[in-house]
C-alpha cells in the first residue's frame, strides 16, 4: 500500500522581481534582506529590529507601512524595508517512509487548493492508495477528484467557524429526501438557489424567524432570514469525514509529523529554505530539485550504512556462535575420551 503525504510551505522571498508589460522579470534594483546586506547600506538597524522585520515578513505581512518600527533616528530604513513583500511557495509530496517523490514551486499568492492539481498529476504514476493532507487541501473539489480516482483523502478535522453563542452548522439537520434543512426549533429551511461558487442556499421563512425565541442564536439578519449553504459536492466531503474517522487512517495521518514536517524542518535548518537565494521561479525550481535530490541521497547513504552495520553485527554474532560451538564440541569429545 502506497501512502503519500502532502505539505505546502511558505518561503519568504527576499528579492525584488518587478515585471514589465511583457511579463518578464526585469533587473533587480535592491539587495537581499540579509543581515550582511543591512550594514553596507544602513548602519542604523539593530538586531532586535532586524529580527522583528524577519518575523513580520515570514508571517506573510506586507511591510509597506511599518508603524511599529518607525523612528525619527532612522528615516533611511523605511524605503529599504518596504520591499519585503515577495514570496514563493513550495509544495511537496513524500511517501510514508519520508522519501521525497515530487514538488512544485508557485507564487505565494496562490492557495493550496489551486496548486494541488500540478503535484497531484506528478504522483499519479506511483499509484497511491491514500493521500494525507493538511487543512489547506480540505475542499470539495479535491475530495471529489481523489475519491473518483480511487484514492482515499485523509484530511484533518476543521472546527466550525461560527460566532460564539450561535448555532453550529451541524445543529441544522439535512433531510436528503426532501432536500431541505431543519433548524434546532424544527423549522424548515427550503432550497432557494445555487450561487456561482457552487453552494446551494437554503433559506428560512421570515415569519417563522421573526417571533422565534432562538433567533438571536441563529441569525443577525435584518430580514429575519437564516441562510445555510451546502456545496454541490458536499457528499464527497462527508465521505472524506468517514475516511478520516477510520482508526487506521488516523494512524496514517500522524505520520505527517514524522515525515513531511521533518523534511521541511531539515530543509529550513540545514539547506537554507527559510529564504530564497535565487532570482525567479525557474531558478528556485532548480534549487529545490537539487536540494531534495541531495536529501534523498543523504537518506539513502544513512540507510546503506545502517544495513552494513547490521550485516557486520550479524557476521560477528555468527562467528562467535560458531566458535562457541566448536569449543564446546572439543570439550565434550575430550571428556568422552577420558
């Protein structure tokens, strides 16, 4: 059984890549945001300020308007710091043993679910049976695609994003036969329309909600109307929930912290994946590919060394046992001759 585990990581892009009208990268106009590049240009920034800039940039925030770092002493810092707003995203797939099998590089403004199809097409040749993903891939389209291809999507649990004190969506029961929802006060929400995002909208009767005692826990609409949405592929999401609750699949999902998370931690700590060192997407794709190839080779070398150690230990044990058997046989023969 082949189990694949996905991860989508954000890498801070410290280069300026302005684009001209033709869409090509133009010449870089500013240096990298590194500690060494600050001192030749600005002899005014401290360690704490530099770490704060790194933290904000890594968290994905634009630093065009830096309010907490502004100071009257360092007016020349503002223009330089305003360029830290470029990102790259690396999407990686590995098996349950931690071998990297595929990767893709995308701009940082694309969501995980949008870039999923590229790496998914790359790993289909390995004929996977299960796919362990993080919450970024928890969409009806991905669930439908994988289930129809005969692959079990193992997606994490996602808490209901409802205001505190309001009814959760699971408290509204869906009636599949009549295609309607029933609210906690046993009122019917009938089907109204399907929006352009693929969600079917179920609306309540305004007269029922106007005098309802639980209205303040249900809706804040001025029209006294409650709307519950259901995706047209929601059945696949419910099926993926059943797959997630399987005890065997829960054990498989726990492998993420031992495989893909460890790979990204190694890449960031030992191979410089916290920041980009190349200009342009094509060069970064080459760097990521070479880095992952080296990580697989290092894993292979460690595995072969471990096998040699085990083989040498077995050989040593067999020789010791043979020597013990020979000595015991000689002693037994000597005793019989006496």
